[in-house]
């Protein structure tokens, strides 16, 4: 099944599968891949790259916001020297290494699994944290929502679910049980 493609903003591409999103940051002819989807979607990903005029060789960096393994090597607030120049925002809870990435100049927050708009385990939609056995520490995940809120991002691009275009502040309010 092909990945659905949409250009969210200049140089920001969303490739959507049934349950997860892949994102590409494009700067010139170079790419940063955010998250990597599931192995079963690999061929669809390569095809989507080709439709965009790219190949695997165009990818300079692959970043996983769900579980950055070496947090001691990537500082909170660090701007990464990769296409798109995202700023790292540590947001533990889903996993100890969960983080988000912020494109400050476009006010876009890639929230990964720290804040999603689709809980695949329960089928619920709308901004929320993922709860249950796939989340290491739900209380910490709730605390991390405040870190995300502080970015004041206008657009939230989650690892699972549809983009949230009403801003991170309303997404956090919704995730905490209030009205959006």
C-alpha cells in the first residue's frame, strides 16, 4: 500500500501509513528522515522517495524522536546540524529517550510519541499521550507535555495520527482532558 504524501510546509513532507507517520525535512537536495515507520512499509517508502525525486542516497540523517538512545550525546535544546536544523526537546515518558524536534523558523513541532493524535492501542483520536504497557512512565509523559507546550508551536506533527493545526497549547489542554 503506498504511503500518502502531503507537503505540510515548504521543505516538510509527511508520508502517512495506516498507523504511523514518516517525515522528511528537505533542504536543497538533502533530506533528514524523522522516524522510520514499520519494516513492512519500506518498499512504499522507497517508492515515495522516488516520487519526490529523491533516492536513499539523498538522506543525510535519520532521527527517531520516539527513543533517542544517546541522550547524553544530544543536549536538550541542541540544534542539530542536519537538513532542516531541528532543535531537540527532551520529552521523556513514552520512553526514557523520547524527544520532540522543533523547527523554530516554521513553528512546527514533531512530537513523535510524546503527544499523538491517534492511540493505536485504543483507536482513540485527538491529542493525547499513549497509555498502557507501551509507555514506560505515564506520569512523566504528562509532565513532558509542559515542555512541549513551552515551545508555543503552531503546528504539531505526531508520530501517530493527523497533524494538529490548532497549536501545541490547545493540544496539551486537550490531552489533559480539557476542551481544545
